[in-house]
């Protein structure tokens, strides 16, 4: 029994390392796909314990990554005939990255621009919607204060057309483009649908906001 202990301990250590490598690879891949800059990950296995042997090797998969504080992985022996039960692993992770932080305060409803932000390395283990880049066309959903981490939930599409604005109605089809003047009856963000009154006909149409002062009939898409 004692003679087999080192081999069992070695097998457990190898499996633990395989589990950590699988988790690290999957989480870093997720971070990079979400656009995070220079993500760094630290993993901890809170309660390592001896595992059965599987000479044929293990297939390890990440089962649940909703919380970095409780990652669940499952290892399955690749030899079904060995009848080795699946092994559950619970890990904890700490994730940091270069993310956007508010440098200048932004009032609620005001556009958020790159010059109001700066990149800093932050621990984002508890803030999975942190951002490393900002696409144009967003406004603050609530007041943003200096030093605050920028998160997706704090942003909303910026209003570029306000009710009462004069707008151009652009209709393009088959290479032919026609424009007319109108009045916005609603406020809207880019790609949002609003009501617009055509000044020439008086007809009210549903229109899609293309940009500030520019819309197209919604029926064209």
C-alpha cells in the first residue's frame, strides 16, 4: 500500500495541474473574447484531495464559470471500462485587466467619450461587465464619478435625435436615394425607432435613427 502511495500522489498532482490549466485557458479565452486588455488570472483550489487513478488519462471540462469565486470543473476518465467515477473540482479565481476608469465626472444622460476615461489595471473578479474599450454612441445611465470603474450596466445608447428636431428622411433603394424634410415626434438613439412627420405630406411614419438629424423609413429594412 505504501509503495503505491507516491504513484497515487503523483497522479493526483498531475490531474490537479490539468484542471488548473483547463480553467486558466478557458477563462483567459473568455476574457480576450470579451475585449479585455492584458487579462491576468490567478487560480486557487481551496480543498485539494486524493483522486482515483485513470491510466488512460482524463478529459477535463469547465462546467460553470458564472462566478469566479466558485468555478466548477469535471474530470472524466477517458477509459469507460475502468469505471472511474467523474471527479468534481471547485476553484476560485482572481481576474485583473487593463480596464476603463472614469477620469472626469459625467452627468447622467451625457455622452461618454474616450477623453473622459483612462486605462488602469483593476481587479475585476466581481465586475464581469468591466470594459477595456468604449464604442462610440453611449451615454451615462447614471452619474459617473472620477475613479469609478466603467461597466456596461452604467451605459445606455446616447440620444442623438430629440423630439421636435428637424430631421432629414433618407430613403435609398436599388441605387436610388431620395431625401425629404421631417420633424421628429419622439427622441431616439442610433438604430432606434421613432415617429417622424413628413413635412411635405403631413404623413407620420416609423423611422430608424441613423445619426443626429438623419433617419430612414423603418420599412426599408
